[in-house]
């Protein structure tokens, strides 16, 4: 279903929309706006998935026994050695 609405844009935004139509990238200015909104929806959905995954990782780590913790120095020693080697140290 399509809903008709009225939107206001700055001159800069209107010029940008018109250029995309003129360049043949979109059929109408409405199509440009719809595409931008669709990208915003996708970005928000991806952000929600990432935040949920991060929250689950935090919960999983909170369930990890302290005896299973990895020593910080040991965990990053290989990475530090690689960085130092790339710097000629």
C-alpha cells in the first residue's frame, strides 16, 4: 500500500534528490526518499541484532566461572608481538 504524504526539504536536500532522478538512479524523488528510509530500517534492524548478540555475549561471560578467565597478558601477547614486529621492535 502506498500512502501519500507531504514532506519539506532544505534546498540542499531537494537538489540532491533531483540530481539522483536526473542521473537516472531513481525514477522519482519519492523513490529516493523511500530508498533512504528502507536503508534506515535495515540499519536499525542490524543494530538490534548486533546489540542482542552483544548482550548475549555479556550474559554468557557473566556465567563464566572466574577460574576459566584468560589472563589478560596471555590473551594479548601474540597481538602485541605482531604489532611490535610490524613496528620493527
